[in-house]
């Protein structure tokens, strides 16, 4: 088993796990699982070194997807069409031909899980259902005729309540492609005085460099909605060509890397109030210079976004004109050197505030509130911020008490 992603809400810690199983004909099939444990049980296990098996729940996401396709449809009063009208019948036909055997159906889950509050977690999966005609008894070879498969790209919202099930879904581009998922922290919102309060999580899915933004709303009365907030199509989507995103409760920052001869670009937009869709008119800022490549994009608190950019110093003039490194036909064959630079932008004003050189080692950064965590390669990690400093001032005896 491989742990591919993890996230937590106020009460639960959820892990996305991939288990590889071998079939009788030596084929392998990957089963995606979601395991859930309460934060309290996990803390107790960390202190005592003992984890009770009954405290961990496991959910087979592959089976959950099949169940949702077969029985999940939009209600008659829903404004959208059911995303599963196109997959319900193909899956039913496939199961009827192969007596429930699903080993040839492809379900590929993106290694990213997003906590959406109150025991709800969002994930993405690509589904491909092969299609066969019924066996013709008059055919000497007695084989099925293979038709083009039915494909689907879906965002699934899984609820861990009761026995666990997929409760909502969103249809994306049907073409198989990698999907980048970026999300805000769940925040409590109320669209108007007459509506119920809800925990809202803004999620951006980048499919083939095209962003789609939805708002996952888990209301206090148990009602769940997923509403489209932003969708780009045609020339507008091609102009952005997004690779990264930072999503907050009130802002969205998209990043694009147009090409080796262009600068990196950040696109800023503030979220609309209530349930209204966001405007697709963004404020764009270029930075980094030609030949730069965006590597990381992350937020610090609610007012700052940091872009880590890699630049090939050799090709940018720090050695590229040295004659001893130029072959007779004009091609560079020396050692390329890469430097990283962090650009800090102020989100409200959309202006660059600061930049700093960074080592070329792989870096991971995350922040929550006033705490910042940084991991550099295998060198270890650093915690900083007001809360961290306050904990550092507490003596060991006080911590044990």
C-alpha cells in the first residue's frame, strides 16, 4: 500500500491509500482506499504508541464510485443535468455481460484529497468503461466485439457519515488527463439572512491547463451543494494556460507559464459575494523574466502569495556567451545552472513586495493561521510564527502538565 495524500478537518484525519492487487491472469489492479481516524484518537495513539484498530475506518473508493454511478442521479428539481446519465447505462451493460466482474474497468484516482468540513472529503477520478457487444452464438470465435470505451472525469464528494458514500459529484472534461486540485480552507459563510449558514470550501480543478472553480457547501441542516463559481472556455482558457493556483475564501490567484521566452504571470481575482459566479476578468502581473519556470505557489495568511521561480542562470547570460562553452555549430553543451527566487506579492494591492534567492533543493511550504512550515529536501523542516514561538517559550515541565 502507498499513502498518496492526507488532509484533516476539525474532527477527522483522512488518508488516501492505493493498494495494488494481482488478478488471476497476472494483471494488477489498483484499489483506492480512504482511511479515516478522529484527531483525538490519533493524538492518543501518538502519546501511547498504541492504535486501536476499531478507531480507523476504511472505505473502498472504487466500489463507492460504482455504487454512485448506478444509483446516483440529480433530483428532478436540480438545475443541472445528471453527470451520470452517460455512464449509468454503459456500466450496467458491462456488468450484465461479465456477471459483475469489474476488473477491466479503469478507475484512476488523482493523489489528492481535500477536506470540506463535517466529515466530507473531495477527490477526483478518471473512469473508463470498456464496451462489448453481446456474444454471438453463431460466431465461430465466440468473442465480443470491442467498442470505444465510455470515459468520465469526475470530482466526487465523499461523506464519512454513517456507512460512508459519495453524496455529490461534478463532471469535468471527459478526456483522460492529469488534474491539478487546489482548495481553500473551509470557512463559515452565510449567503443572506434568509439562508442557512454553511461551511464553504472553494476548489479549483485545472484540467488541460483550464481552470474550473466550484464551491462545496456543507450546511448546518445537512444539505450539501456544489456550485460552479468560475469556468473558462475557448480563447479565454487558452490565454490563461494555468499550471498552479492558490485558493482562498475570498480570493483566487492563478499562475501560468506561457513558455521559455516569456515571463511567468499571476492572475488575481476576488471572489464574488454570495452564490454569484466570479468574474473571468483577472488582474495580471508578469514577473520572473524570460526563461523562468514556476515551481511553487503558496499563500501566507490571507494577504500574501509567494511564487518560487527557477531560472537557468547560464542561459540568462551568466556564462552562456563564454566561447569555450559554445560548440562550432552554436549549440550550448556546458553545465546548466539553476537558481531559485521567491517573489512575495501583496494580494489586496496585487504588487510585489519582496524577493529572495533560495537554494536549488526541493522545497515544500504550508501555512495555517500565523504558523509557517517549511521542508527543504531531506535536510529537515522548520516551524515559525507567533504560535510556534509561544510554544517554544513554554518549559518542558509545563508542556508535560
